[in-house]
């Protein structure tokens, strides 16, 4: 809708006007949401007249914000400073007879700005004939100042704004789709429901307004045991994680949430969106966003496209978790088989897994690395499957020949797991091969030393030895915790990574709690 209060006189440039805007004045502060109109003309009297005619113009519910320049040089600077300018009213003859045309080239070719609408105005049309200019330059309108009326200027600017809005909508849609493609890949990288939920909310807010510094009110929730509970949130809802929707949110939001759940469909209000997603395992998830502005058709279209990616991301996450659970079950089962065969204490591999994860956390490894180590460390002695029972369960000391066979379990384990693309299995192979290497290089099978030994193997080695010392084996009785810790201290810097020993000893209470939980 266009509203205007044009100056009553009809040729525009025959009116006397208010005091001219000073040359080189700093552009005024522009209200949020106003259309930027750049007025470039070396005639200072033309600026207040233009402003007078257009000041009451409202297009699409938004007013005009004027920026003034008086030369081609100022036009270049101002356009570089205000790339979101909607319309330029540009004089042709300024520093030179064709200065305005050079500004057009600068805007289109140097600044690479195809969106701003350029309306040329000239009092000397003979110096730049209209046909030649329109054919050779990327302009949107050409006006003769002498014949341009108030209404003619309003009509020209309105037409420019309408086209600019259309182009801006197209560009926002393109950028939104590009962000969906880019951000969806990041969604698939997340390996926990909380991580995925937070990533979705972050990308959602960027999708609707990438330039906004305001954080929208948003949350993700899931239905479980008849309760809709929030598990990630942004904005004013950020403190509500873990809370039931019914207890902490306004009744209109609660009603919208339950409506989406009962109807199993996305729901829109003028300013809000709530999406519904049901996974193949029956899990029901919801995502809510209050944009604090009216959602237009483009917003809705982008939301619908993004929601398809959200649904896929949920499915990918659940399938990934099922695969990880299967792999975890396999690795623990393999470890327990070896544990049983070699007569080791029950739950050894589970204690090694949990304590290895704890030490990895203390050492500063990432969440994903800690979880990977937790799942792979139970396979550290897998190679013992190839060691004869007579050696594996011998109660006394091994002969030199028997010890050589026993030591081969590191290489057997690596060979059994083989070369694979599965990260857990590949990590297990590394741990199998290196968990008997020593910090000072006197270990086996390769005599690796220091940080040449993989951090996963260094961690598993320390945890494995401590657990073995404090539990009964076929060839020895269980040591006391104090005696085992004394041995760990003695082997600091020779057998074990000294930094890992310090972290272990400094947090021994936590490790002992895990020991007790799985004894």
C-alpha cells in the first residue's frame, strides 16, 4: 500500500523550499526498517525539495530514510557505506558531463550491486540522450528534471521500491536456501539429541534473519511418558531446559504445542511457528520459534524447506545412535568374551571403558573423542583370542618362549580388527597394537615412546594396569589400592605418560567410584 502527501505545486522544481541541507552533512540516523533513498545532486536546492515531496511516502508499511550527497565522489563513498540502499536519485552532470554515468558503472561493476534501483535525473538531457543511456547503462529510469512533477517522482520512486523489494525477496530466498544446504550438513554431524536440538535452533534463527543481533525465543521439546519436556532453548526460554512445557510457558504457546502434537502437523501464527516431527521409532519432537515479527510468505517457504531437513536430521541421528549402540554392544561383548576366557575379574572391560573416558575428559579430549575411546577401549586385549589357554591361564611365571607368544596378542588384535573405515573398529586396532608400549620406549611390540604412542593407547594402558593390579588374576592376588597407586607413581615417566599419571592421581576419588560401581 502506498500513501503520500505530495507538495501541492506541480512542477516540482519551481517551488521555493526550506533551508538547503548543508553539503557534506553527515547522513542522519536511519530508523530501523526504513527504505534508504540516496539523493545525489550538485544542486543544493534540489535536496530539500526532493525530501519534501517524498518525506510522507509510505511503502509496504515502511517510511523513507534520506541520505544526501553532492558529487560523484560522495555518491561512490555513500553507496559503499550503505549497500542496502533501495533507490538512488542520481544527477548526470556533476564534476563532468557524464559523472553520473560513471557512478552507475561504479555501483554495478565495482560494488557489484545489482539490487539498488537507479533513477537518473538530468536538467541537460542533450548531454546524455535517453536512448543511448538506457541502452548502455544498467539504470532503471531516466527523468528530465524540467518535466518531472511531484507525482511523477513519487511514482518513479514507488516503482523502484517495488522492484527492489522483489529482488530483495528473491535474494533472501536464495541465501536462505543456501544456508539450508550449508547448515543441514552441520546438523548431521551432531551425535546427541541436545547437540542436534541446539544446532537446529541456532540455524533456524539465522535462517529467518541472518543480520539480526536479537536472539529469538525458541525451544525444542519431546514427548515422553505423556509430558512435553524442553531439551534445548534460546532467548527468554534459555533457562527452561528440562522443564515441562505445560508448567513454564504461557498458555497460548502451550495450546499451540499440544495442537501440533495432536494434529501431527506444523502450526503457524502470524509471528510464531511450531514444527512437529515423528521419527521411525515413534519419538515425537517439536520445535517452536517466535520471530517477534510477522512471518511473510518467504519465511514460511524457507521454514517448510528447512523442516524437511530437520526431519531428516532427526532420522539420521536416531539411526546413527542405533548403529553406535550396536557397535558398542559388539565391542563390549568381544571384551567380555576375552575377559571370561582369560579368567580376568568380572566387569574388567566396563571399568576400563568408563575410567578411560573419565581420564580422556580430564586430559582435555573432545566429547566425541571421549565417547570413541569408551567404546573402543574394551577391545584392548582382543588379540588374546589367539593365545593358547595353557599360556593365557598359566598360574605361574611364563617362560621366555611363552612370554614371546603372549606378547604377540597386541599384533593379533590389530590384525583381527584389520583395516576398516569404521572409526570404532579402527580405534580399537590402534589400542590393541599400542597399549603395551611404554613412555620411555621399552615397551612392545614396536618400542614406541612418548607422544608417538597414541593418546588413546596411553590412557587405556594406565587404566588397564591399575584395574589389573587391584583385582585378582590367575597368576596373582589383588593388590590394595594404596600399593597399586605406589606402583603407578613409581612408573610415572617410564611406563606411563607423566601428565596422565598426575591427572589420574589428582582425581583418584572419581576413578575409585567407577571401580566400585562396576565391581
